[in-house]
C-alpha cells in the first residue's frame, strides 16, 4: 500500500524519517539526492558499490564506495533532451537580454485542458525565473539556466484540470533557458531549404505528373520496394488550390439502375470527380474511367435517357501515387481534405486553406500480429497529428511498390497528377524509408519530430530506426538533364521530367520567399500558430494592422512584410522572428499545454516581388480597371468578389518611426469596380448591383527609389478572405500603359472572333454589348491613354480620377481638338461651368487633368490638402504653377451612337418626345427644349469647326438646324395712336379692328397670324409674338406639356405673312414699322 509520493522539485540532498509500519517507534533515515536530469550529483554520504548479483561490497577499499551519481537523462521524446552536460531538460526556452524584445511565454496557455500549472519550485541563481501569479502565468527569465516547474494533470484528457488534489496527479518538468541566437536562412533547421517542386508541369500524358525514373547510369535501380513496413513523408503547400473548371460531357446515355455512363468523350475526366445532371443522384462521383467514352458511377442512375449533358466538377489532385495506385494521397479541393489510400483503405485529414501554407505529411505503414493474424496498420500524420486505419492484411492484398524505368508510366512513383500549375501547389523534402524487419510499431514522439525538423536523415545518428531514406528529393540542386537527383540510398534514380530550370519557370519553386506583401510562413512553427511567431523588434518590416505584438501568445496574426529590407538594417529594426514549439499538440499525456519559444531566425532579404505569386501582378493606370486588369503575362487578375472577400483597402503607413513604413506615393485608392462601366466582365458572370472593390493608382513616378529611399512603385492591398477567415495581402506593380495587340475595351469584332476566350454578348445596340473574358486564358490587351467616347457624352476623367476630383473641374485642366483627315472638327467643347463635353463623332481631342491632394496621398514636398496635383506629369514636379506642369495627354476618339433621338426634317422641337418617338415606342425621345433655361447648337456637321462667319443668308443656309426663341415678342415701340390713325386704324373702324382691352386685333388678318400680331394701345407698341398651345412665354403652365396635339405658332414671319401685314395700310409710317419688326 502506497503511503505517500514525494516529488523532488529542486536539486539537493534530503533526509527523511520513514516509520516502520510493522515496528512501532522504529524509523529509517532515507537519503534522497535530487539533481537535474543528466547531471552528476555529489552524495552526502558514500554509497557502497553494488556487485553484479545485486549485493553490496562491504567495508573494503575506498574504491568500493560511490561518492557521486549521474541522474538519468530526460526521455528523448521531450524536445529539450540533449546529451550535453549541464543542459538536459524537458523543454527548451529562449529569452532576449533586451526586455523590449523578450518573447512571451505562458505556462498555462489554456484553462480548458487536462493540465494545470501549480508552482515555479526552483530556478538557477543566474536564471532569475519568475512567474506572474495572475491568471496569465507569464514565465520570464533574466539569464541562462534551468528552472523546475510543478504541474498537475487529469489522467483523462477529456477532463479539465483545476488543481483538485485528489483528482489530479503531479508532474515535475525542467525547462532550460538560453539567450536567443539568430539562425541564418541556410541553417538546416529550416528543413525546406531554398527550393521545392511546383506540381502540374510534368508529363502531359500523366496529368502533368512527375515520376521517379532511371538516370541512365549503372547500376540501374529497377524498383522501389515498400515491403510491409515503410514511411513516406513530405512537405506540401496546398494554400492556393481551388476547384478546377467544370467539364461538360455531351451526348451521354444513362440506364436506370446502372452505374455505367456512356458519353461522346470522357476526355478530362478522372476518378473522384463529382457528376451532376439528369438521372444522376446528388453527390455521385466517378469511380473509374473505363475507356474514351465510358465511365463508372459511384451510384446507379435513377432513370434512362439519351443525349444528356452531364457536368463533371471538382477534379481531385493526386499528390502521390505509387505503382498501380497501391498508395495514393489525393486532395479534394471542394471538401478541403487530403486522403491517404492504401490498397483501397482510406484515411482522411481536414486540410483547410486557413493557416500555414506548408504542412508536414507522414505516412507510416507497418504490419503486426493480432491473435496470430497479420494486421496492416496505416498511420497518417498531418503536422504530427495521427489518424489511423488498420485491416486484416489478407483482406486487401497488394503492395505499394513502384517500378523504375527510363520514363514515367503507370507503374512509376508519381507526384502531382492533375495539379493545375497556376494554383501554386508545391512539394518539398520528399522521402521514402524502407523499415525492413522493424518491430517497434508506432512512431515515437522524437521520431515524428525528427521527420518534421531534420533535413538530412542519411547520417547514421539521424536515421529512422537505423534506416536512411531510400528516396530523398530535396530539390535544392539545379535540375540536371531534365531531372532532380535522388539524395537517398537507391542509386541512379531521379525525378522528372523537368521542362524548365528557372524558379517558377515550370517546376523549380522558391520555398524561402521574402517578398513584400507575401505572407511569411515558417516550418519552424511547431506550436500550431499558423506558421507565425513573435516579432522581436516593435518597429520593423511588417503590417502592424494585421499583426499585434501585444496579443495573447500565438494569436499575434500573420506576418506580411511591406517594404524593402534596405529600410530595416539597424539591429533595432531588423525583422527577426522567434518561433514556438508545443509538444502537447502531438503527445498530450507527458506534456503540459505550453508553447515554448525555441528558435529565432531573420528575414533580411525582403524585396518587391520577383519570384512569387505577385511577381506578374500589375495595375496599369490607363486601363481604368486597376487591379482587375490583366497581369504582365496577359492573364486576368483576381476579382475581389464580395461573396468571397471583404474590407479591401490600400496599405498606407507614412510614419517612418512606426512599424511597416510605406507611404502612399502611388496615390492609390480602393474604389468600386470599373469594369461594368466599360462593359467588360468575366465569362459567365452577371453585372452585380453592388460591385466589388478594386485597387487603383494615380501616379507611377512619385516614389523615391534612391536616397533617401521610401518605396518602389507598387500598390499593396489587404483584404479579408471570407473562405479562410484570414487576412491576405497582394502587391501590384504600377505601370502607366501596356503594349498589346488587342484594343481595350472595344476591340473589333474580327479581333474578338479570332482571339480564344474573348466574346461579345448580344445587345440591341452594338455599343451596348459586354466584352466577356474567359478567366483561364491570357490576352494581349493594350492599355493606352486613348479612349473611345460617344458624341453627347460628358468628358469624365478616367476612372477613378473622377472620384478623386469630384464634381468640380480643376482650374488647370486643359485640352483641345485634334485635326482628323485634314478637317478641323469641334469635338471637345466646354460649357459655362467649364465642364467638358463630346459634341461630335468621328473626331479626336486631348485633355490633361489635375486632381486635389488628399491626406492619404504622399508627395515628398508635403503639399497641403486640396493643392492641385498634375496627373502623371512628364517632369519631376507634381505641383506648382499649372501652366508649367505637363500632365499626361489623354487622347479621345469620338463616335456616333446608333440610338440618338431623331428630329425629322422640317420638324420643330418643343416638348420632349418628337414624331419619331411617337411612331416608334421604345426609342429614345427628344428633350424638352421649351423647358431649357439656355440652349445652343454646339456642333453642326455642315460647319464642323463651328467657326461661324457673318450672319448672311448664305451662312444661315449652311445650318442643318437652328435654335430660336419662338415665343418672344417682336415689337415696334413708340408707335402712337395718332400714327395708327394715320394708317387708317381707329377704334371706330370696327370693320377692321377687334378691340379686347388694350389690344387691337386686325380682322383682315387670317387665323393664327391675326392672333400673333396686334397693337398694344397702352404701351403704344406694335407686337408680333408666338404661342405654344395658345400659351405665351410668361404662362406658368408653359412647360407642363406635351398635350395630345401640340400647336406651335412661332414669332417667325414668313414672306407671305410679311406682305399680308404690310398691305393692311399704304401709310409710309405703317410700312416702315412693319419692316422694323
């Protein structure tokens, strides 16, 4: 029966009085000597040496006594275990001598697990360890040395430890603290090295896979034999993997209750794809492809039919396949899972896009006996977390062996079948270990840690259970002869075929990217912190809006560099990151849930993108669609659709004294997508009512790229990815224009028809058609400051310059018309408010723009907000006297639309609509000219330059139309009643006159003329005026029309009307007055 358990909790010698349970009053002195693991401790009293039979040597010579003893070392499963003297411990812990740089450590990172921190029981004199007694349990040291920690834990990991003594057990753990030393990027602890293998560019006949082949040298290896016990491990970057484009199978026939589907062709179909269509049950997958026209379904068809269109989607990617598919590892992009399948038995891990990009995969297969029956066990570890399947070996016969020949075939070990090279899927550190007759069974914690953290396991001291890798592809060396060499023990084998040796030029991927706006993920993170660690310097090269140094341990956020490393070379500004390890994640029973800082590295080679995913990203200012245009290679760039992204904004940090300095010299901004306004969209997309945001730039030459350095002309954006729940960044190089063979945004129909992926959607008017682009193809688009416009359009500054300028034109804006074909044509015209308009088709003009300085823009001269800034000036000056600056000349080519309102020859325009509109419902109607406060003909094709000569009859006759004021009064004032009498008109002459109040109307004049011409006796004025629907120019209801029938009686006197009025009297004064009118 156990009386009590004693735990030594600090070094020293102790004596205990231990009572004899059987002899009352008798006790024994027990001496306990405690020391750190692996240390040699001096005994307080000598101990006799034991003989081989277990008996002691008694009272002989001094050599028969032991005066010290070496304590057992910590089990190798603990990461702090080292053979060095005075160093062995359970855990390793880093500190920094500078307090501001000290990496935080919490001894009880969670209050909801089976472990609970109890006490810091001992610390070396120079270590000075302390623990915050509050709930944070922060562990700090001031020097090197070891400390002793006391924990309690629940044997059942599903219970939460709370310190209840009778329900918990005690555990003593030693931690070794040492100062942080920065390891260089070439240190082997960075297991990926510098390069890896980008998948998808291999052998076309194998779905783009690479395979293990012979080099041609002797002796030749002909096979890779797995046996019953082996380990395969590799690192995989599947961060960018997404679903493949759907494939439509035409001419398909289903038969009810049959799993066979016959189509015109099964090209592009692989097992695992999901099928949808008539008679296909939901969720049905392709089991196998029988031949070029037949495939097998995972579920029987629900009906019989022919000539069906069946859609196949979500093509899986085969990361690894041994000969004949004995062992396969496949990705399911839609389900975000990865599955290892051994001879038909699957093990699946979740593989979400969130978190670290590079994940470690290890597959351990071994056989064992259970009640005399052979059982095969497959353990699939993802970052050390195990999932398992076991089966009776005879139930699923077969092997995971592969043949090795001179070329890749179905028997080869292959990597990356059906991978899309545009998705950035990459593999590194691929190894295969044959374990021979190993009997040890499951992998131990230290073996898993070695697989994850050791780059080279060929040396005897680092081999896996005495076995080095037969295959090891590190991909560090430049591929030779189209192959990467094997560094394992199998001779004269390699992996290929490699078609390009340049980084990202086909196959050779850079795994140590240090680029602006590219997330820094490190394989040194062994604490489940999504590839991130603790940044030591507060002011350094990172996006501080996404990374918070003051956050809880492990929740700081991702690290995104935001500028060139040349700005952060001082020791206090270098980008140095400490990474953590937490053994509890993979081995809970002996380890408390603590993340220990254990290694530090630096990132001092950050450049603007040269190799990574952003290297080709561009914002061409002339495109007017910003980040949604094509990249350097012509491929359409991502659209930040609101269903998948939110919160897009431009990165801007103009304070050099704070973290992440990078001012907005590009005058970049986030604005609503401009594609719909240009009638451009992706194939299959609609036009959103709420358009997504895109990034734009207004300048390309404002950056200071020499001394003093600020940044390069790149726009950085950050956005929340709703699919992963993580923030992302991207970098776009800013260029003014792009040279190309396809005009944008309105290429000719002939060009569209001859360019794969381009098409115009049908529309009633040609100019209203949308140009669609297949996002999976590339286009040689030209982005120039030369835009098509239509007559009648307001000249709007190129998007998004119009948003920045606002509703008021800048005072220094200027432009002019350009002669076309020897003809001077007015095309650009400015109204009284200096607004510019396009007033004719078939013309050319230019315009130069200025915009107001804003607080989120940066210029070295620091102009105040509102200062006019020249848009893309030719010189080095951006502000100053407007006439001295030379903004870019934006050229415009005008066209006539096909749907203008129509004014018929001889028709007079007053109210809106017009004759053609009334005769053709749905057409565009004319404007209500009568309601206009002012009007002017600004272009007439009869006088294209609109330089009007003298108002002679000939000049007037040139006009296609004229604007007149038909309701104005034409008057002869000062024509007295006596002069009227002289002309023969008096009130007594009732046969000639109709007098209504002060107006004298002439009865001898016909209808409308008699209504428009009269004498105003009170004003002594002869009046000739016009009416519209019997309303004069002062009528408050004049603009309320149109009426069902509109009648205009204009103040235009025809020759006949003139003669008729003049003939009313032969009086000279009368006739002179009529002549004046």
